[in-house]
């Protein structure tokens, strides 16, 4: 197998691992009522299983780059897969909420180590002219898994048993392990002392912040404890940033932010990722609570968003090469906002084909934007700084996933308050106003896009 073929195969392997990790973050959401019956607890209490997983992933991502350099990428990637699959089995065998939560935390640790290390393997030593293709492959799981997960989870729970949501990871993990040993070298990076203080601060800060965000999204009417956790998490993150800027060998460096292209994907990119991440949460609620769709009907309609994601994928590389990163980010931001506006104008009389077309088009713009952001972020990063940039990027992306749901839930609550409605029973008009708010949030990201130079990231593009 040639070097190029090996890199492509490795990117596909990492994409599969990423798909498995993101899928498990969302797949249980529609199965929670059935699981709650088996655990003999209220369904609302099962949300801790979602939160525990996301918090664990966020806490342990920062250690992934150091571990790969210290013990070898293949060894850590393999260990992460084994841990993830073993925890999945424990999830499926759980008989109580306590057992399930503990297993989900363990699963989150495996997921935190698996994805960033895999992406590091792909990016390390990758020629700049191959980044566009590699990142196009690595983006599709983040697009498809959040949309497929709830539909697949509900179907498995109703057709078989909820435990099979986790048992399906056994064959997937086994195949991934085989290809890991066939494709990956156990390459180690430059050895450095473990930054214990940085790990404690980053884990406490990111974990507390994510816990607050998750609590706020699930209990928007009880803001006291969520606000306390979010504030405390932000303060600890501030202390960690101060430590990283002063430490000789921090757990991961913030130097990548000095590069304008990377900075744009972190700041403006995070803003639009929040808007995009709100869609898989808000749209099913709008269809069910606002338009009277059944859960299965809502899940089926949402697949049009996924279809749009896939339809544009073969053309994303050509579009980036043809028009450049700045133009694509600028005009695509406007199209994303227009998609939210189109949803805001949907009514009970909107025909199904038109709703499907809106979602399909929104899926195309969603896919295009995330692919551009993931690619542009590494365009100007030198090879010796890839590890730190990859770790920082992974942490930010994980947090924006949670922020998307939280901001979406808060926007819906605000809409009901402004329209004197009920937060417990939102109506279609509440969702319409919420979609308008998400359009505004998406448009805010255009500021960073407009500030990019016309030739931003051109070193990795082909000329047409």
C-alpha cells in the first residue's frame, strides 16, 4: 500500500472511530423512556447518562496528545478502542442508574482518547496538499452521527432491546482494532514531563463548565446551580490559561491561536458551530411539539438534513479549491442563516416536500461549512505544533456541541417568555422565533470570515 493510500485508509479508520464516539453521545436520547422503565427511575433522571458521557470526554481530551507522544499513537488508540467497547458492554449489562452512569463515564474516557489521537495520526506528517482530502473524510461522522443517532436508538430500543444500542459497538470495535494494527505505527513524539497541574485545572474547568451547560439545557427553568457551575468552570479555565501561558511544558500549548486561520475557526467557527449544533435538537422538537409530527415521522423528516450532508460531500473539495476559504465561509454563512429563516416561516400548511427541500439544502450548507472549518484550521499550522492545535481544536469542538443544545434550549425558553407562552408546552410560533434567533447567531460568525485575507489557507489549495 502506497503512502497516500495508507493515509486515506487511516483517515477512514479514524472517521469510523469518530462516528462511533459521536453516535454514542446521541443514540440513547430517544431510548431514555424505555431504559428508565428497566431502571425503575423517572425518564428525566436518565439524562445524567448523556451528561456524564459528554463531561468525561471533555475532561480527558486534553491528555490525549501527551499520552500519544509518551506511549505511542497506536498503543493509545488501541487502548482507547478497547476501553470504549468494554465500557459499552458494561452499559448494556447495567441494571441500575448508578451502574449505567459509571459505565458511561468510562466510555467517555475511551472516546476522549480515541478521536483526538486518531486525528493526530492522520495530520502528523501529512503533506499540506493532502489536508483538504483528509479533513473531508474526517468531517462526515460529525455531520451524520448526531442525526442518525436518535432515530437509530429509538428503533433499536423498540425493535430489540435498548442494550443492543451498546452491544453493536463490539463488532465495530473489533474491526477497528484489526485495522489499527494493520495501518498505524506506534510512533512516539517528543517526550515531555506530564503537566499534572494543567491536567487538574483543565479537567476541573472544562468538566465543570460542561456539567453546568448540560444541566442548564435539561433544566432551563432552574438556572441557579447551572449558572454557579458555568461561572466556576469559566474561572478555573481562566486559571488554566494563565498556567499554560507561564508553564515551560504545558499539557498543551495555546500557540496555535497566533495563526489567523486557526483563530478564525476557533472564535467565529465556534459561534456558527453552536448554531449548527442546535439544529438536531430544535428541529425534531419543532416538528413534534409545534407541527404535530410523531417521533418516527420527525426522525424520518430529519434524515433529509443528513441526505443534504452526504449529497454535497463529493463536491466540497472542488468548491474549496475553486473559490477559496474566505469566499466559501462568507457566502455559506449567509446561506446557513437563510436556512434557519426558511424554517422560521414554516407553518402547519407547509407541504412535506418543501420542508424536506429546506432541510436538504440546510444539510448541504452545514456539511460545506464544517468541512471548511476543519480544513482551514490546520492550513498554516507547522508540523511541530499540530499536536497542540489538534488537542485545543478537539476541546473546543466538544464544548460547542454542548453549547449548541444549551443555547438552543435557552433561545426556545426566551421565545416562549417573549410571546407569553409556556416553556413546558411551546407552540409553533415559539419555534419560529427561536429559528430566527439561531439565524442571527449564525450571522455573527461572518465577522471573522470577512476579516480573513483573500488568500487565507491558499497553501493547501489547488488552483483551477
